[in-house]
């Protein structure tokens, strides 16, 4: 906590220079004295080059504050319920670019990672980095067997810096909740914990290698998409060796058109790929900005950078598929009912009131021509209603909402008249009919029964232990009744969900 307080003047300086404090002063949840201090600091240190909009100012400040702050800003972009959809959209555009570290250092790190001279593994290693971000940088190289690869290296001492920044964010979250108790319902400390989990995954490149392998297995038979292979044998925690991809960025329309690519087909591949990842597999690329998707000469889409991945279980996917269908039908009563059935609305919350609130947010947008509809923004606004209705938005939905907005943005850059959600709708309906059928429910029922049967011996052991206590034990039939009750509930759930 003391170290956090010592860094506050440095942070306040950069926030003030970028013009962020002026926007912070408008947050009504903060105490009046704190807002007044922010106003005074804003007038005193604000730079003439500061941008006026809050999102742009925050992005500018985060870049100046360094890698940990850049990554935190990107993670914060998934919390539309916390910062609002407009600011969240601005943070998705946060540029994660930093000057590369020296080539000599890169070569030294490669040798350390492989435990032998660099030329024993690489026939060629380019000194110039092709990309340099806050966590790592990438070099082009050729293996001794002739295969061309991209070598991703973690920045020197990045783990130490990220650990210090994460500790700072945790302390700041605690300080803010102490200064402004009204902020507690935003779960700032929880947001920092989620950020820490994502950061730890990005700082172990073996996890990224595993993610690429899993995504490749899932999409092996899908048309129009290819996941690069990874050199698992030589990749380490600090170094990832992955297939080099020659292609055109998916947002470079001029080059795509000149190369003779079918833009409509690419849009269709993008929509189908996104749908398959989210709904069919429940495992999706969660950093799908245009710089992470290339188009090969044959029109195949190639995603790269698998450091951030999202996971959805079957119930999450079923909820989202039904939500997507209800939103496109403008059936806001069904949207509210889905939230209620999922346990996301408290007992004292009116379903009708929530339905009306969703209608107020969605109708002005859903009434526009299909090419102008941004379902990602609408869902962000719905998630923002979580603050008003005290809904606990699950972390996987926050990450998905960011990914949806990125994917939709890519599709609109490709073809402004296209609506990827309408393209995905028949796939969603087909998936629901198949996956939510009797067979799938029967499989789930069997799983639930097996879980119950596993618990029965533990219940019996607990009962026997209770019999040896001086207090009168429960009736002999208690464990059996618990198991029977659980079984009946599972069967009831099975038949209820069929309808």
C-alpha cells in the first residue's frame, strides 16, 4: 500500500497531462472533495495537446505510464458494465506498441532459452523486430530445416514490472473503494484479480502454444480458416516459435481488392469462424483485432497471437444463443426472462422493469438498417445495466463482449453493408436445435447422475461419522434421501429444459 501511495504523484501527473482528471472530476460516485481536487489538478497540469474525449485521453495516459497500464486498459475494455460502452470501445483501440529492445539482447535471450548457441536452431534470425508490444516482441527467422517461423520473446524483466503494476492496481482499487464506498458495487478489486489471471497467462508463452494447438484441433476441418503450427519442442515459457504467415491484414481493403479477394466471402468466413469458436466449441480467440488476422493468397483467414483466449461452458453458450435470437427478434421480454432464468437478476428485481430498460437501450439501435446495427454496442449497454440492477456479470461474458465488438468491427471494415449477426443467426438456430435436443439433455442427465453417485459414498461416510458423535444422528435414510432428492431434481430439470 505504501509503495502504491508513493507512485500516485507520478500517475496523477500523466493522467493530468493527458486530460483524464478533468473527466474523472465528473464522476458523481466520487466524494465532492476528490472531484474538486481533480478539477484543480486538471487546470494546473493539463497539456495543450490533450485530447477532449475521455477515451482518447485515457489511452494517451496509459501509453505514457507503460506496459502494465496498457495491458490493464485493454483488460478494462471488457468491463462495459463498469466504464460504459463508449469508453470501453475507445480502450479496445488502445495501441499496444512500444520501441523494440536491442537485437543483441534478443539473440542472447534466444540462446538462453534453448540452452545452446542460436545457430544450432536457426539458420537465419532477423535482427529487426517485425512487431514490438508491451509484453513481447517478434522476430522473423528460419529454422535449420528450412521452415520459416516467427519467434516471440518476452520483454526483459517484464514479469517483475507486471507484478509491481498489478500490486499497484490492487492497492488503488482498495483505496478507491475506501474513499468512495459507492464504488464497491463495481467490484474493482475483482476486476484487478481478473486482470492478474490474464496477465499470468500472457507471461507464460507455453500456455499460448497450448492455446494455438487447441484452437487448431477445433478448427481443423473448417473451411476458410487456418491456425498456424507451433514448434512445441523448442518453445519455452519465455519464447514461442510459431509458423510464419505471409498474408494481408484483414482491414487492408485496398490490398485485398487489388489481390482479387472476394470480400463477401472473407466476411462470411469471419462470421462463421467467430460463431464456431463461440457457440460450437466454447473456446474463442479473445484478442481479435485486425492486426491479429491475416488473409493468405488463397483467401484463407489466419489468426495469430493466442495469448488471450476465452472459454464458455454449454449453459453459457445456450444462454448467449437464445439471447442473440431474442435480441434480433426484438423480444425484450424474452431477454429479461433469460437473465432471470440464468439467476442474473436478484429476487427483488422486476422482470418487467428490466425488459423496459433493455428496450430503451436496444430499440433506437435495432431500428436502424441492418448494416448500421451494432449488436456488440447494444450488448455492452445491456451489460452496463448490471450496475443499475445489481447484476453479477460473469467474467467470461465481459471478455466475450469485447471480442464481439472487435469481430463486428472487422466485419464492418470489410463490408459496411454486412451484418455478421444476421449471417450467424441461422447457424445459432441450427446449433440450438441440435445441441439443446433430447440427446444432449440426456447426456447431461447421465453426467449429473454420475456426479451424484460419486457423492453418495461421501455422504454415507459422513453419516457413519455422525453416528459416533454424542449428538443424536440423523435418520438412517438421510443419505439415501439426499441422493434421491438430487436425482429427482436432475430429472425434473431435464424435462423442464426439453420444453
